[in-house]
C-alpha cells in the first residue's frame, strides 16, 4: 500500500533520470559539507578578508565561463557527448576539493576555485541536456524538479553532517576531503550506470555554428538578462548571507551574530523546506507560463531579502526573522529553477540543447562572479551598508519583472 502511494506521488520517469538524480544527491552531500562553511572558514580561521574571500569564491565564475562554453559544445558533439562531459566534470571537481583542503593563502584559494568553476561549467549543460533527452515535454518540468530535489536533499544532508563535524572537531579542512570523495563516487555512478542519452545526428553543425544560432535567438537573449539577476540572488544566499548572519546580526540574547551551529540549523531548514516543497510547487506551477512563474519567483525574492534586512536591524527575535527569510527564499528558488531550465529547453532546437543550456548556465557563472565580491565588499564597509545592502538587492527585482513581462509578450507572437 505504501509503495503504491509513493509511486502515485512521484512522477513516472525513465529509470536513468532517477539514477542520475541519485548520483547528484551523493555529490551534493559533499558540496553541502563546504558550501555554507567555506566563507566562514576562510575569513575567521584562515584569516583572509571578506573581500578577498569574495573575490576568491567569485574567481570560480571566470573559469566557469570557459567551462560552460566548452561544456555546451562537448555536450552536443559526437566525440564527447553528455556522458563523457559529466565524467570529466566529476574528475576536475574532485581535484578542486583536494586543492581547497590544503589552502592556506589567497593564491591557492583562487586556484581551487578556478578548478571548481571549470568542473561546474562542464557539469550543468551536460546534466540538464541528459534530463531533457530522457523526458517528454509534459514530463520535463517535474523531471527538472526531481533532479533539483536531489541536489537540495544532498546539500541538506551535507550541511547537517558538516555542522556536526565542525561542532565535534572544528576541522573545516576535513569537509573539503569529504567533498572530493563524493565527486569520486559520482564519477563511478556515471561511468557504470549512465549510458550516452543523445543519438547524435550524422551531420552535426560546425563547432561555432550552434553558438551563432543561439546568440541570434532574441527570446533566449532577453531571458538571459533576467536570469543573471536570479543567479546573483542565489549566490548572495550561499556566500554573503552566512557571513552576514554570523557577524552582523545583533540582539541581547545573541550577543553578536549566530553561532556556527545555529547557521547550520538555519541553512538545513532552508534546504529541507525547499526539498519538501519542490514537487508540490513544480506541479502547481504547471498551470502558469514559464515567464509568469519566474515573475512570481521575483516577488518572493524581493520579500525574502527584506526579511533578511529585518533579521539584522530588528533587535527582537532575530532567529524568527531568519527562519522566515530562509523559508521564503527557499520557495523563491524552487519556483525559479525548474521553470528556467524548462523554458530554455522549449526555446532550443533538439540538436542544440547543450549550447542553449550552456548559455543558461553561463548566467550562473556571471551571477557568482558578481555576487560574492559585491556581497563581500558590502560586509567590509560600515555596518549600515551591510544592512542596507539587502534592501538594494530587493529593489532590483522590479527590473527583472519588467524584462519578464516583455519576454512574455514576444513569446506570445513567436
């Protein structure tokens, strides 16, 4: 009875989608070990400034740009394809974790993050193209939701276990070692369980031909403008917000800032809440067009960032404000991610999914290039600027809404 109810509650997708999601869950467990703790570690233990750590983390976006261009072309090529590109990504990501485990200065931090960016850049076009290959149009939004759910569950488990390890031993470096092991496991899953998903055409376009088509697509270019806002917002939650909650939240019951244990619980709550809501939200969003779903997400981002500001400036019950902020930002994220990927796949010719998804993924590189250094700069200024930064970010959502309204109009005439 339970199994029947579970099957009816879950989307009926190809078993390969579930295997890929399982591999992503395991690799994200390792990423969860480091994601929210890296800024705190490099600032408070290694001794680097918040600005230099922001620049170091943002450097991943520099190599990420190259990785995404290469990844998009590799993903659509007969020589590499989805599978081999994913294997290369996992290998480079494991090496990056090893470098960060032995980082003691700014240059090594940059090298490690450059490798991370390259691995991530190769990963996203290949994995999202594989999901698109394995699903129909009707299944696609829920399939993207399932793989994002796997990401979030993995991150949640990693954050909890990482927080427990830090509380027990304060050994931040062990987190990076575990992260590297998780990528080795992901490599094994891809190698043994994921075949190539795309039946390549006998006559493929030249290397540059697909990029010319993509850059000439007006609908895609308009979408990419607003997508850079979304990815910058996500980078602020992951890189700037943990340090803000640690160093700038002030209340009588706290002294100064939340402890590492509290940060662990808060971000575990953020990820767990997102995971629980992912499928119900994805199914509800099926009644909206993709642009309207993204507009809804922007509204939630704006309110969420205002709540982050209230967490820092209201002296009473800062923990309650933080919980509410992270809950709303979780819903904003899960409203954005499957709708964005499904929209790009709808726009892309089948033979150019890798290229189109690469440009979609480039927005993540740009968002993480802008977000961490900008957030680090704000936190290195006065306390007033650190607080008002969140109101400024919230205000930018209005620009995104204008762009999406225009996109919705031109899509209607397509």
